[in-house]
C-alpha cells in the first residue's frame, strides 16, 4: 500500500471540493483549480477529508495512487496558501525589472531578455537581483521559474547565473598555470 496515497487529505475551512467523474474542482480563498484525474482512481469525501482509493494492486494503480493524492493535495494547498518560488540573479550587471506584464532581464548578453508573464502567475521584483514567482498552481509556478532559470544557469567556476533561493551551487577549482 502506498504510504503517501493512503494518507487522508484534510479539507480546510472555506474550501469547496467537487468531483464530477474524472474532473476534480477545488475552489478556495485564492482562486479555483480544476484537473482531470485518471478514471481508475476514486476520490471519497467524508468528514472533511478526501481519501484516494485505488481499484487493485496492479503496478499502474499503485503508481497512480500516490501521484493522484499528491496532485489533489497540491491543488488544495494552492487555493488556500498559494505557492512562491524565489530566484536570485548572481553576477555583475545581472538585473531584473518588471514593466507591465513583462519581465526584462539583463544577463550579460548583448541584448536584454524579455519574458511575458503567464496567466495565473504573478511575478514580483522586490530588488534588482531577486525575482518572486507566485501562483496557485504549483506546476505553473515551478515551470515558469525553471524557464527563467534556464536563461542563464549557474556556472560552476564563478557561480554566476540565475539560481533558486537557497540553491547551493557546487563550485569547481579553476585552472592552475605552470610554474
């Protein structure tokens, strides 16, 4: 039995949870999320909790059990608290600025890089070297943050680039000249 899949998900106060066939809808104070789940998985709502049940112990159902529970839990967390991903720009001249619905990044290229924001995502620039990506959908927040990070990944010699908050970059020793 899946250790994660069998854990019940508590429904916080003010969250509406509906299951219509394979469509799961969750609405809360921050917004509404809906998603299709695998038709074999069954969601049971009772006593303010959601329990994911699987039909058999086949490998496919075992693998879907924990995944379905995690997806539903992330939806509930998203509409109640939301998700935030922080990015740090490390390097001389690396800057970020927000104008309208675009984020402009200076990353040492010959041109500034402009990224449009995605619907359902809010990007904040508290300082020139820090970006905050917020939203209620965990997948969208992570995907957008990864897209920004891919523009200039941290390099191992000087550590310059865009890194996640609290990310540790493994540093390498540079060349040594002959003496």
